[in-house]
């Protein structure tokens, strides 16, 4: 049984239409995602859950237009991403998306502050001084004001992941995509991250799509999408405890 | 962003960067040094050749028009460069030709001389020599005979009745010194006594070992000739020698030699040396380019994940390539700068280093040349080398699929 969720208040900013992903393994093709239909709305705070190997990461890469689907359409903020070339996709990612992965991917040759400034430098919309100011503000919010001029080799794993989060937020993305962002963090650091995501979501209305296993976090999400064997098997709004009331079985979002 | 990233990456891998820059520096520096040395040798050689031989020499050898079957008879007058059967003793109509040749455009000076073969004998030694009968004043104007005399006794040579100037090599072999009396023996067995006035040293060993000078009138008497058998021309532009020689050949019908054609074999040798130098320098550049490519390719592979995240936050493929090309450019530029500096230092060091060569040319110190082209061309090659070396890594960097890299860690 597949359950579909009702739209949240915001406008539709990301939609998947019959999206499949097949990969060649040896001589045969494996279907990793199978005809997925999903809609995301501005302000969604959404957990993507599922067993290991179910296709969560694959889905997230497609949502983040880091990868292209074998079949189907992905519309980001009304734009059909299948028609875009590498340059346009890169620009779209830079302007509208922010990524956080399990590993921090902080560039070793730049300071914490510079790492956060990089997406802004690519966008080149703000002046250097404004970029700096914004990067400092983000690092400050994540409790790293003191460390902003440290190089990655001088920071701990938890601190680096927070720098990565600041970097993902640099260009005020419409959507933040996170793939097990706390997978390498202790519970204290994990809590800092989730609380920050939640706070931003409430204050700025940014959309968060987070692949995670952390139960405490999932329970706190507005929407939970469960993937199994490349298919969406549950998609519901509200905390799990009270999820039944939010299910609208057998129908498309109104 | 591109320059910033490129610069930081270069700075981040210090050891490899130093090695890359050093290899370009070595390539550029050595090219500059070798080119400077090569040009120095060539210029020096040309200077020395010009200093001992006239730009163009018209000899008494007559050229024959070659009859060619089936050709219009008027075409037969075309003079071709074929040796005459016999070599007349003197140039016929020397007075007329002298006037005519001196009046040719581009000819700044002319001298008449008589050159023949003979033996010199001193003590119990003798040696085959080239005997040149010259007018000291004229000869001096043509190729600065006076500058090459050990004792500078030109005046004395001009006025002494039986004076002779020996090439320094001849004097050494005979163990003769100025003031000694030597005997010249002609082809007919005639003998004549001469007093050594001075010794001649041009720096071209072949000349210094074989040539001696006596007065033109003494030479004519010694060889039994009634006039000169050579005219020597000095030209405004030494590089026009081949053209002028062709002109005098067709004008006079006499064999005319120019210094360029006469030294063709040595030019071939110089060219060969150029090629060898080019080969060495080319190899250095190729090796350093491969080194840089290797270092940067390793960096690209190690930075796979960094490249993927850069793509994720919006750096497109072109920009990624540009970051690596920029690194190559920076390495090339720094290497070129270092190379120009070390090239300058090497040139200076070699030009003041006291060295002597005895093979074909004798001199002190390397004859180095300073010219901006010597610096700019290797520098440009060095920069190009850096850019070319980075092209493969740049291409590689733009080929990563971010999703695959991030998935596989
Ligand atoms: N390059 C690949 N070739 C073949 N199969 C792959 C490849 N990448 C991932 N898979 C498979 O696709 C499935 C989904 O992977 P993934 O999206 O990473 O799952 P999850 O993130 O939910 O653990 C897994 O079974 C995995 O083995
Ligand atoms: Mg995964």
C-alpha cells in the first residue's frame, strides 16, 4: 500500500514525475529507483527513511540534480532540469540548492570562513565584504565564530560538519538536501545540527530533505518518506505517533 | 574564484609545487643559457671569420660559359660556376677591374693581394705555408691585420725591405721569433730570405698555423707574377656576400668566393649543434611537462571528492578545467620567471668565467649573448609547457560524475 501526503502550505518547488534510475552492474541493468512520483513544497521539513540499499541516496542525488534520471522528469522551481546543460545545472545548484553529506567534504586548502564563502564566490552576487559578513554570520550561528580562520586540519569532525552546513546555507538555498548529515557525529553534535535545521526551517521557510536513521529526528519531521527497494512505500505528514490522521490513502495531493 | 582556488591548491601541495616550478625553471634557465652560448659562439665565429677573410674575394680563376646542347646560343653567355682548366697567374686588366669593383654598390673597400703556396724553412725545420702578399694599409682596412699582430709593428712591416709576418702557429712550430731570418722556398725552387717583423694571431687556429704575410711587391717578385691574383672586398653588409659574389662572378667572369659559402661546412656544424641543444632543451621541457602532468593528475585523483562537492555547490565543468589550467599557467609563469632569473645568472657567470678553447678557436671566457628574445622565447615555451601539462588533468577534473564520487566516497 502506498500512502500519499497532503501538500503543505507553500508552493510546489520540486517534483518528480515517474522518475526511474537504472544502473548497469556487470551485464545486467539494476533498477535502483522505480517510477517515483514525489512533490515537495516550500517549507517542507522532510525525512527520507528506509533500509540500507533501498535507494535513498540515489533519490537525493536526483533531487539535487547531481545525477540525471534514466527515465522521467524532475522539475525544480518550475524548471524542467532534463533540458539543462552542465553549466545551467551547476548554476541552478549554486543558487537554489544546498548539500550536506555524511562526510563533510570541506576543502583542505581553504579556511573555514573561505569554505563557507566559496558558493558565494561562485554566485558572485555579493561583494567580497558582504560574502565575508554572511559567512561569519553563518559560522557564528553554528558556534564557530572563533574558529573561522582555522584550516580544516585544525578542526574536529563535528566542527567540520558544521562548517559544511554553513557552506550549504551560504546562498540561502531554496532546498537543503542532506544525506545522513549526522552519520559521523556524536549525539551532542547531531542535536546541534538538527536543532539548527529546524530553527532555519521555521524562521526562513527553507525546505529540508534529510536522509537519516536518527529516530529522534525523524519523529520531529513534518513529513516522512519511506523508501524500500527503489519505491516510495510511505509518504506521510506529521509525527509518526499521530501520522494516521494525516494519511490520505489512495489519492494524489489535493 | 578560479584564480583563488588554483593558487590555494598550488600553495597547499608545497613540495610538488616546488618540484614543478623547479623543473620549468631548469628548462627555461638552461634554454636561455644554451641559446645565449650558442649564439655567442656563432657571433664570435662569424666575427673571427670576417676578421681574417674578406667578405668577397675575386680570384684569378676564370669561369667558363658552359655550352649546353639545344639551347639558344645567346643563353650560352650565362656564366656558370665551373672551374677553369688553368689558373692564370694574375688577374688580367687588374687596374680596370679594381676601379669597377670598388664602385659596386655595397662595396666599402677593396684590396689587391697575391696568394700562393710555398715552404718556409728555419733552422733544420720546414713547413708548407700559404704565402700572402699584401699591401699593409689596404689589408688592414679590409680585415684589420694590424689588430692581430703580437707586437703591433705594422709600420715596420710596411717599410722593411724583406719583412715577413708569421702566423703564430708557424712560429711556434719552427721555434722562430721576431728578428729571426727565415727562408721562403717557391714551387720552382727559388729561395728568398725574410726577416720576421711580427707574429700574427687571429684566433682561428687554421689560419694561424698556415698563413704568413709579406709585401705584395715582394710576393709578385717571389712568384714571378706581374700583378695581383686576388681582389678582396669589404662590404657594408657582410650578409650580402653571396649576392655580391654572384654579381662579381657574372661581371668579371672570375671565380669569386664569399665568406658565407666558404664556411658552409662550419655553418652545418653550428646548425648541428643547434639541433643538439634543441634536443636537450626539448627533452628537459618534455620531462618537466610530464612531471607536472603526473603531479596534477595525482592531485585530481586525490581531490575527486573535493571536485564533486565543488560541482555540488555550483562550479561547472568549464570552471573546474579552468582551475587546473590556471594552476598549470601559474606553475609555468613562476617557472619561467625563475628560469629567466637563473638564465641571467648563468649567462653572467659563464661570461666572466675564464675558460680557454684550443680546438678551432682560441679565446678567454664564453662569448655569451644578451638579447631579450633569448629570454622571452624560452619563457613562453615554459609557460606553454605548464599549460599543456595541465590540460590532461584539467580535462580529467571535468569528467567526474559527482553523484558517483560522493556515493563511493
Ligand atoms: N554504481 C552502482 N552500480 C550498481 N548498483 C549500485 C550503484 N550504486 C548504488 N547501487 C545500488 O543501488 C542501491 C541503492 O543505493 P543507495 O541509493 O546508495 O541506497 P541507500 O542510500 O538507501 O543506502 C543499492 O542496492 C546499491 O547497491
Ligand atoms: Mg546512502
